């Protein structure tokens, strides 16, 4: 199954005519599109119920599968909201986690098996309340009632129409874009490209785009000892990345002068200790998202590389304008699916 998914992803992002593999999936993609439109229409017409909450809701997600940088952008948005004196909380489905009961309030010491990797990373890095629940409306209610959150960020919730929202940000990978433009399974799109006409802001990740990621000092998993990434320059390292687009992490390490032995893993991969051990003395470097799942199984010489989000000035201005409107939006003027 892993090989099939990897083969599909390669085809999704290859230029040129649709091949036999993708061509055979086009009828399923057309059916997928009909179901997406029917579901969205059902929410617009009120055939499926949606819920509003008492504080502004900002959704940060994407219309395609795979990594686009929404988690680092979410961290940047949290910081900007805090700078405005707001009390943000993050709500998430908690993909990859299975809690004993929902909603689950995620703490820095919550087992990753319960929370999922991205919510645990957000809780540790931002320090704000993070609540996971497949029912994001329930998560929103807990965040407001328990933590007095006055603005909510719904992580990866563009398609969760049951929760009404005030604003939407769609994140796109500048290098891969939207691939061949087809809906799943013939392409990477969850929703058609026309959906972008309804979002408030599209943010593109890439060095020459709206925002990009800058590596910070590497940290050893077992000791949290830090080491400048440049200190690994000229060395051969094993690079592990279980994210939506592992090549982005590998390229970042090469940009810092490291010789990289690539070990791409599926997004949200669950690791074993054997996958972190190699028959040589080369250091092992991984993403921070991977590290939250490997803390208890890593040995010496296994490091993770945090990243910081840098916003281009024009993108920062557009984001701040959106947050200014969001923070001043009366509850009575909330945007529903009918107007989105």
C-alpha cells in the first residue's frame, strides 16, 4: 500500500499528459467531485446542520493532500494573535491519535498516541490550549468553556463544514503547487480549484513566496542538547522525514551544507527503534514533527531540527489585515457555509 501511495503521489506532481495509472482513476475523481459538491451544497441549503460558536474561528488548511506548511504557519498566526492581546486556542481532528475519550485537551506530556503528532507539536511549541476531537464543534466548545479562548484556529479544517468559520486560509506548497489539478484519487485535490475563490487568503510556502521555513539549532532527542545546524556541515547524515513532502526537509539540510542520506517516510508514520538505527556512526536528523513520536525510542546521536516561519513583508501585511478584521468581527456577522 505504501508503494502504491508513493507511486500515485509521483504521478500527481509529474508534468505532462495523464498516464495510464491516473487515467484509470479519472472516473473515481469525477465521482469524488460530485460528492464534494453535493456535500457542500447540503450545508449551504441547511440540509446538513452547521454550528456557530461564540468567538471568531479561523480555519487554516489546504485543498490538497500532503504537506504544505500549515503547522508552521499556524504557529506564526498564534504568535500574531497573542501579540494583539488575544487568547487563541487551536482545535484539531488529531489525525493519527486515538484518545480514550474526546474532546482531549493536549498538554506537553500527552502521549502522542492519544493526541496525534501535529497537535502535540503545536501544544509544545505555542503553549496555547490545543484541543483535539474528530468533532471540531465539540473541541471548540471545550476550548471556549475551559480556557476562555477568545479566538479559535481550526487546524486543517477547510472541509469540516459543520463548524462555521469567520475566515479561511489555504496553504499551498510553492514547489509542487496543486499537481495535475485532478481531484482524488487521480490527483492530490480534496476539493476543486474553484474552492479557492471562496477563501480569504492563500499563503504559498517557498523561498520566493509568501513564507518560508528557516532551520534553528538541532536538538538531541535524549538530552535536548543543542547544536548549530552548521556544525554538521560537510558531514554525512541520515535524514528522516515522515511529513507530507519529505524532500523539503532534505533540501533544507543540503542547503546547510550537509550530505544527506534520505529516509522518506509516510506522513504521520509511527516509528520503531530499528528505523532510527543504522550500521554506521553518521548522525541521524529528523523533523520536529517526527521527534514528538520518537522521544522514547531514540538513542544517542539522534537529533531533530526545529524550524521558524519567516513571512514576506507583503504576505505579513495581508495576514495582519485579515487578523485585524477577524479580531474585530462581531459574532452576529459570522461567515457561514452559505456565504463561503
